[in-house]
C-alpha cells in the first residue's frame, strides 16, 4: 500500500507565477489535510478536505490560496501570484476517517522556493 | 482554540541514555488525542506514539513512552536507550475528538541530538 504521494518534491517559481502542488492520498483514504512548514518552525494547518468538499479552511490565507480534492484525481493546493513569503515546505496528510483509529499519514512534502 | 507548547528548542542525549521531551497544551475540551511525530532530515513526518485523553494508562511503543498528566495538560515523551537514528525534530500534536475538528495542531518542535 503506497503512502501519501506528493509531487513535485521541489518547486521553484518566480514571484508572480502560479504554484500547483499535488497530493495523492493513501489508497482508501478520503480525508486530506494540507500543512505549511516555515524554516525551523512547526507545521501550521491550512485546510482539510473530504472528497469534493472543503471541511475546514480556517488556516488558509484569504487571498491567492485555494485547494480542491476532486472526485477523481489528486488533491491540489494552488497558490496564485506567489511571493517570497510563500517559500516553505508544504505537507499533505491523509486519513481514512476522522476517528482515533484513523491517524494522519504524511507525505514527504513539497519544498516551494520563490525567487 | 487549542495551543501546543514545546519549551525546549533543542535537547541532547548520549547514545544508550534516556531523554525526556516536554509538551504542554491548552484546551477546554475533555476528550481529545495527543501525538508525537518525528521529522528526520528527510523531512518525512513519522508517527511515533499516540494517546487517547480518556485513557489513564500511558502509551508505550518499544523504546518510546509518554507521561500523560491530564490535569496538568502535560504530555512528555521519554526515549530510552537512545540511538543515533533517533536524532530528529520531534513535534507534539493535539487533535480534537472528531465531530468538532479533525485537524492536528502542532507545537514548534524540539530538535534532538544524539551523541556518541
């Protein structure tokens, strides 16, 4: 059973470009979470999605950021018009459900560098 | 909102010795879950151990154990017989009982060095 797959592993974008980060959850998992990690900091929650629905986006910046988890295909975190402050590692996690026996499994992250 | 505090930015332990990493949290909820994750240089987040708040018995996983003090809102991680491979960032995390919010709230982490 493959783990959570994130791609690309590294992404370099110039200021003003768009960044698209992809996350394929573990097989059988329908809950996806996105986190951002700035250098030397902990992971900050951004958004929680369940197939085709955004459940909690309380950690998502109001502008330029969006996320989706379509019925078919991976979850996408999209950052429009990137700025230097968006440089960070972005982690995706998935779970089968939301109960205690459904812990979050994390991907290896995408490191975004904005030049 | 829940908060998680790790007051030790860095810790060091000699190989084969025991080390304890501290974590405190703030919540008004009575039912929740607590976790310790390890992040080695590879950046992968690895679940080390987890604890249900309603269980009084402290969780153990091989060389890893926790000291869960619910009244004090404390959840420390003890690593026994430390190994070089234990060197990593360790994050404490809180998760509400499902039905309210399912996300994890992380502390800022403790960097553990293991020396020979």
